C-alpha cells in the first residue's frame, strides 16, 4: 500500500489524539499502522521507537518541572532495560537467516505483546485494586529485593520494547504500580515516561 506524506501526518495526528484522550500506548497503535502502510516490520519498530523517544523527551521535561519523576526508580529500570535492549539488537543482528526471518519474528512478537497490552488495559482496574489491597506486602521486601525486581522488570520491558516498540506505556505502568503501589499516579506515569526514553 503506497502512502504519501499526508497519510503519515494524519496517522500521527490520529494516534496523538487517541493517546492523549485514552492514555493507550502510542506503540500499540503506531506500529500496526506503519505495518498496514506497508512499512517493513523492522523499520516500523525502529521508526516508532525514534518517534516515541522524541515525543516522550518533551513529556520528561514537563514531568520533571512538576517533580513527577522518581529518578532512583528510573535508574533501576534502566539498569535492566538498556543492557537488555543492546543485547536484543545484537541478537537480531546475528540472527541466522535472511531479513524475512527477522521480520517474521518481529511480527509474532508484536502479536503477543499487543495481546498482553490489551489484557493489561482491559483488566487495569482489577490489577490496580489487587496491588492496592496487597500494598502492605511490599514492606516485607528488602530494598535490595525490590531493586532487583525493578531491574528485572526493566529487562523484560527493554526486551519487549526493543523487539516490538510496544509495552513501555500500558505494561510498564502496570508493572510499576505492582512494584510501587503507594507511589502517586502522576509520579508513576512520569517515572515510566522518563524510563521509556532511553
């Protein structure tokens, strides 16, 4: 399907509007749209990641001005996600076979992560209610164990987002809320956005 510049502009406007109105992650909308436009899966993922990094950098500026970012948590998440992202890219580069094999892997991963994102959005209230009910359980976790779980969460998100460009928004926010249920929502969102940039 041939798409002119206007088609990409309209797609950006529509996705921006929907994300602004609903909070649904841009990757879960933009990457499938780019695929529908006929963009190569690897190029669609890379394009969406670059677009998200630029737009979320603006969000980081606003959240930081309002002191809505926990940089310590962001650092622990990045300690897991950045190395995992680099290893995922290296594994894709060294993957035996041709570009078709890589594209097939990306498409299958997209399907799985889109399904997980849909489930996270669908059951968000129940997940948040569960986390709130068990918030006191976090007091039994040592700081070392909580930091280790945060690094592990970052690693999982780093792998998923590098492979599909999806997951940082809906899945990242849910994961952070499960780990830090007492963190204010605006601070949780700001922290997730700050982590999504790198």
